[in-house]
């Protein structure tokens, strides 16, 4: 594993797509802070960009990379290396590369302009989101050998978490508006890593008051130390769950 991971990371860092991804994030980040008159507005602008761009690039790039590395994976399988080691090395290598691109592109302006606690929270959330959607990409790619279907699955999953999930939550909110469902919304938010990341950032930006009573419920829960650890634990589950499912499928798949 120690030899495979550096090879994958170096291979990905040479990829022009990752370089372009890093440059675009840097351009978005510097522009967000330059155009706004205070750091909080800049962080809100950057948050909306990050929560759409980072998941999309992570899931699409990871999916395409896995399909393009089919011959490399088959070569590794012909060696006396366990399948678990190969699949884990691919995941760690891809995750580290995408996290590095995110940190280089967004990290410098955030550390310069944002308050330390909020800035570090955004960097941590962005790193976890990168790993989450890399894990989801692994699960989607292992479900089918067809590259077009695999990419289609990845796009649909990204659309669901980025757009459709919020629509479903809004629909439930309107349908059950007469009932006290605010506490139930806390549990529902855990079903989407993007929503979980958004809530964590909004609470640390002190804009939860704009969310009304629901925002107060979220602040009472996620604003505590227990809620903070639990929310990060949920994001970690979103990484380990899809990855372990894909690993189980990879171990028994006839390549």
C-alpha cells in the first residue's frame, strides 16, 4: 500500500483536470473575498460554490479515473497483492489528491481573510466532502462495468444530494407544516452529507437566526460539543459506509 498510494497521488497530481480544479477554486475563493465587504459574506458566497463544485468534481473525477485505470487495476490484481489493499490504496490516493487540490485552491485565501475558527471549519468540511463523494464514486463505479452508466450514476447521485434532496425536504416541510417536525428535520439532515456540511457552516457563521425556529433547533443540537462530534461522525459514516460496500463488491467481483 505504501508504494501504490504515492504512485497514484503523483499520477493524479500530473492530471490537468486536477490542476484546473485547483485554479478554479482559487479564483472563486479570491474573488469571493475581494468582492464582498466583510469575511462573513465572502465565506457565504464561497460556501455555496464549494458545496456544489467540490462534490461534483470529486464524484465525476473519481468515477472516470477508476474506469480509466481498469488495466492498471488488472495489473495489480495479477500481483500477489490483496484486493483490499488495491482498492483502499486507490481510494486513499484519490482522496488525498482531491483534498490537496481543495486545500491549495481554497485554503490560502480562507486562512488570510476568514476568522480562524470558521476558516478551519470550512476547510475540514471541504476535506470531508471531498472524501465522501470519492467514496460514493467508488460505490457507483463498482456497480457496473459500463463507463457511460457509471458516469450517469455518479451524475444522478450528485444531482440528488445537491438539488433533489433539498426539494424533498422542502416538500415535507410544507406537507407537515402544521406539525412540530423541526426536531425530525435534524435526523433527516443526516441523510445528505451536503446538507450536514451546510448546516455546520451556517451555524458557525452565526446566521442560524435567519433560519427561524428550525435554525434555533439546529443550533441547540449542532451548536453543542456533542452535536459537533456527532455531525462529524455522520460525515465519517458517509465515507466509510459507501467505501466498505464498494470494497465488499470489489472483493467478489470477477474482473
